[in-house]
C-alpha cells in the first residue's frame, strides 16, 4: 500500500511516472496559471476572447496600477488586514491559554469543555448565517470590523484549541513537574516554558488561521455591506460587477489578494522546526 | 541528630486502589536513603508525595520538624532530579540551573553565584552556555543535578536518575553521586529499581513492595539478615535459590527440615512460633554459598547436578544446574535450576555432571508467611 520507489531497472516506468506527475501538476496549477496570465493581458486580449493563448501586447504592471487607480482594492486590502491580524493574534492567545489549561489541569467538566471546543468544528457554518447576522445587527456590530473579528475569533478558537491542547499535552510531563518543584507559577510556566516550546505550533496555527480568515468570503458577504469595512474577498466580487469586462484587472486584483497568505507561509516557514523539544528529556 | 524527614503512616489511594499502605520512616540528616523495589511497588509515588507533586490520602510528613504534608513543593525545601532530566530545552545550561531562582525574583548576582557554585561542584563550568540538546546523557543528568544544587535544598530527591544512562556511564555517575553526597553532606532520598545502585550508594536501604515497607537497614544488614523472603530474593544478583521444604521436627532453637533431593537439615532458628512438624517452609541459599565438591565427596549436604548453562563474567562464573529432584522456586532463569556463583573462572561446560554442597549455617529458613526464621549466615564473614 505504501509508496515504494520505482526501481532504477524500470526506466520506462520512471519516465512515465515523471510525465504523469508533470501532467497532474499542470492540471492542478492551471487555474492559477490562467489567472496569472490574465493579470498581464491587455484589454484587447480580453475583448477578442484570448483567455488561454499567449498574451498579445502584454502589460506587466498596467493592470496592477489600474487596480489601485480605479478600484477601491487598496481599501479592501487594508480592511482585510485590520480584520485578519487581530483575529489571528486573539485566536493564538486564546487557544494557547485554553490548550494549556485543558492539557495540564484536571478539573470537573474539563472533558465536556474540550468536547464543546471540538464539537463546534462540526457545525456547518452556513446554518448559523441568519442567527449570527441577527445577533450582530442587534448588538450594533453589523457592518463593522468587530463583527468579522468577533465571529472569526469565536469560530477559529475551537479548532485552534484542539490543536494547541494536543501539542501541549505532548510536551514531557516532567518538565512541568520540574518547574512546579522549583516553585514556578502557572503563568510563569506558560510564558517561560510552554510558549517558547510552542513556537512551531504557533507558527503553523498562525498560517492556517490567517489563511482561513483572509480567504473567508461567506462571512464577509453576510456581515459587511459598505466598502469601508469589506475585506478583499468580498471586494473582489464587487469588482466583477462593476468592471464586468475588465477580467484582466480583476485577475490582477486577485493576485494581490492572494499575496498575504503566501507571504505568511514563507514568513513562518523557518519556525516549523521539528524536534524543538529535543534535549528536554532523553533523546 | 534530628530527623531530616519523617513520614508517619503515609497512605495513598488512587481511584480506590491503595498504592501506599501506611508508610512510616525516619530519615536522619545527611543520610543517603535508597528506596528500592519492583515496578509498581509505590516507590516513585512515595517520592513524588515527599516532593509534594502528588498529594497523600492520609498521614503526616515533616521536614526538619516542620509539617509539610499539605505544602507546595517549593515550600518544602526539596529539590528533585528526574529520570528524564526534564531540562528546559530552549534554555542554556546556566539558564536551566538558575531558572527557579530567577522566577523567584532573586537578585541576578545571587543567581549567578549559585549557578557558578553548582557548576563548579559538578565540573560543568565549560558547558554553561550550551543547550541541553548539545549535551550527552551523562552531562544532561549532571545539569539536572546542578539545577537541584542551585536551590540549596534541605533534601535532594532522585527519581531513578541513572536509568536512562548506559551501563558504563551509570557506574561513573554512581561514584559521582556518592562523592557528591559526601561533599554536600545533604540528605538524599533516591528511588531506583536497580539493586546494585541501592547496595553501592545507600547508607540505608528501604525495600518497598506493594505499597509497604518490607525492611529498612544498611545494605549489608539487608543482604545478610533479610527480614523476609521478599527482601532476600530482591537483593543479590544472581538471586537467592529458594527450595520448598517441610518441617520434620522443631527443637528449642533449631528445626529439622526436609526437601526433596537433600538429606534432612538441622538449622538454627530464632523464632519457632510458626514452626511445627509438617509446616511448609522455604529454604534459601545464596548462589555464592554453593560450591562444587569432588564427585565422591561424602558431604552431608551435597547433591549431584548437571550443568545446563554457563555465564562467564570473567572474574566470576554463574552456573545454572539441574539438580532434580531438588527444585528451586521463582528463579531468575524461569526454570527450577539451581544457580551457583563461582568466585573464579570455571571451565565447566553445559552437560557436565557436578556435585554441589553448602554449609547449613549459610542457609536461610523462611516461614510460609515469608518471615525469616533462621539465624543462619548472620555473620557476614
């Protein structure tokens, strides 16, 4: 069942393998390639229906300049940052606190509490659309940044808590005993021992949560209305309406919207160092 | 001498299962007490209870006369060294050793001083800026001990600190720990399942079994005068040979016992209350007290045997010999073979027919309850 290397003695199979691999990769990347190409196309190309061929008179930054000159994309982009960054930070803080308590302390109802965190993940978000919107309207938060931040924090924390709890539970228990024997308080343990050891988990979780929140379209549409609050995903959809024929500009805007999650990944990548706990206990 | 640590009727139940069943113990200032026992005997639980990491169900615990039963570990004046070292992986050696003091907001100069002193005692000054993962197992354990020293505790607690080290390093660390104990003069409580560690390092050994103290005493006292069959079997490697026997006659201070394969033996006993003719008893003979005699020797306690397995240890030789109808019980080898330890190299090979003998004065007699009845071999000579 497990993948076995194709032996050197079967050159045909090896070449076939490489060819299929290339093909799958191409299919996988096709939409991305199309969007990238389109973002460099001139308006003539779009008008003449040249969506897949080589761009005639490509423009390198023309469409990108247009995005900022003619659409409120800069605003949407800033909105997305204002929504995503505090949400991610809050999720990280809350889930670390939750995870620490749930993995290291025994108290009545701990399992139930954990089950609630985990169980929340199984709810399809869509069924919450009307109640959450009503809630936000009644709370006076509808069409504000707070609505999206609050919702994302509430909903991402469930999964993040599961993630953090399991990570903290995997840290050697004797580390905590040793700290306790030395009279180190729970908060000191959290800050000086757990958080430094959690760095890879925090980095991974930051990337995941950032991507989820940044790419969210559904709640952006449900909970916002005005351009001053709309994040980039909902904003892109707006462009389509207003600039129906300008697919090249929409494509350029899409590219811009996709940058932060990718940047985030490369930024955090160096923290994904496995075996950060090596040396704590026998190893 | 005041008692450094006093345990009074310590009991602990875990989900209704008794783990510690009324343990009382006085440990004097400066003692090196080793608690030893098979896995699951409660020794680690007891140590964690002394440390304050686990609570006890009932009983009282004092350190230097202070009741610490309900205190947090830090308020008890203890420092603990763990089997897995439990070093903080993201801190350097110096940071690891000074962490507790730093968290207690002691002045940095004092922390540095304490770390420096501990590092000098353990000769790890040149490692202070390394991270734990850059250290070998022995070095890590030394850092863990250093972390304990930094706190200048009343009592050091060690939880199987050498179990993760290889054999050579373990021997070395054993010597170092003994030296450290002599140098610091501190009270140390050490838990291990390794009877060699217990025998070599302890000023007193506490043998635990099933949550109870079986016997407390100096290593040699326990070896030569085990209070019961459990202690006799637990200390000493290879293990004592145990033979099922039946009492034939009971005298003022002696008993005559018979076992298949041997003529009736007359053994001196101290306690005859559990002895009456027909009672089942156990005979114990240490492997080093058995010797090979000439095949035609007219030895009263001699018996023929056939060598099954030979373990050459260079300085000594251990033979496992089939001496049926004489059969041992619960031996290390899992057979009813007799274990013989010879103090020299031996050319015996499996299949050799030999004749074994022992001095009845070296034999132990255990009652059915396990209690030692004989005065035998009380002389260590």
